[in-house]
């Protein structure tokens, strides 16, 4: 039984977009032991990836003796570095795996070049992030990874799903609901608060859905959410900061509509293939967009839904996304969802 160590130490969204590659690895090697090292703050969500046998949390700024010793103890047949940093390259080298794989793109210094026995030639610029991570699996398998876009790579435990539903019910939400997740760690990806309030009014008054606000309970997200609430003309339920990551995933899995900017919540909705409208500005949707048929992507000042994407597209400002286009995208997605067999 092969033992494989995968390293993904970046942010929540990076973990989410690595999950399909890990699912492809599991499909190709159903008997393998696949161990994932990831940032401690996303370890609980990583445990919702059924293709992973075990999760090793890595705590930034800590000694992480257990994590380092687990890596060095092995033995590993392969170590796959999805991260591309000096720290992850050092972990790769210390794993003493027979095959140590990363990306040529990130092997730009001597430490990283020495760590790997093989490097993927995949271009991060020319590929969607899901496909970029899948390329590392293909290097390992020496064949195309058996990827399936119709199967969610996350499974939410029954207890976690019940907890999410209980919190929703306790807040007074019954029946179909839409999630607005407007926050992100980057201020330049925030859409205007007054426009989110207009969208919430349309969803409640015209589409008959309850609106739930989600996000972090602190930092710039908290300030932005408070600003949105000042502009609201319809009742919404503010559940920001109330859910663990797995519970938020369970909440997203059950929603009738997901609205937001380029964020980890958008990526989770894409994994669960929920009806969604995603707003892009400074980040390029070519690399990060949801790609299922029930997703609408809006970019900058371009009118209507975006269906063609360019890896070299220049950044836009979020204010260029119009409220009219967002409302039109909502109606389009919900109409198609309700008419689907």
C-alpha cells in the first residue's frame, strides 16, 4: 500500500481547490494511504475530504515538533508539494520520499531544486487553479488524473450538518435560503455595501428566499458587514462568525443560492455545485472561477454574464460590477435551476 504525503500549507481557498486533485489521486489509488499536511486553522475542513486518510496540522509560528517528526519518520513512497514555498520544500527534502514532486514554476532557488526529484512543467498562468493542482497528480501517476467535476470532493459529517441546521433554525430561518458572503481578506475585492443591500432586497422581495449573511466576525469583513446592515431595507439573518469551517460548508451545501466575491466561500459553493453568482475584479476569474453549469460570473464593467476568460486579463475595480447585472444573473441562475429536471 503506497504511502503518499501531500503538502498544502497556504490559505483556505488553496486547500479547497486542491481537494479535487486529491480526489483524483484516491480514485487512481484506492488502497493508498494519503496523508495531508495543512495549516492548522483549516485542518477541520481538510478532515472533510474523504480521499485523505489522515491530516497533519501545521501551526504557523510554532515549533511543530509533531508535524516535523511525522514527516521525517515516514517512510513515504511519494511527497507532493502543492504549496511552493521554502518551508514546504524543506519538508519535502526531509521526507526522504522515493519520489519528491513539486512545480518547476516554484523551483527558483537551490534549496527548492535540491528538494525535488521531479518537477511539473504546468503553467500556473495558463491553467485554472484546479487543473494546475491536478497536473502534479498526473506527474505522479504518469497518466491523466481521473478527475470528476460532478462529484464533490468534500463530505460533511451528519453531526456537523445538524449543527449548522440547528444554528440556522435557532436564528429563525426556515425554508429555502440564500447566502450572501461579501467578505474577503482583501479590501480591493469588496463590493459596495449599498449594492449588496439592493441585492438582498431583490432576493427577499422578488425571489422569496431568506437571506443569511456569513463571514468572519472581525477585521475588515466585520466593518464591511456592519456597513451592509446599515443600508438594508429587508430583514436578513446575520450569522457572521457563528460557524466553524465545516459548519459553514454544511450551510453552503444546503443553500438555494450563493452570492459573493472571490473568496473561500465561493470556492466551497463551487465544490458543492450550488447555484451561485460570483463577482470578480482585481483577481482573474480564468484562474479562480466556479466552472459548473449553475454558476454565473461577473467581471468588472463588462455587461452581462461572462462566458469567455483570458489568462492575461487585466484587473478591474469591483465598483465596475453593476447592481443591475448582479440581479439579472440571480434571476437567470434561479430560473435555470428551477427549470432543470
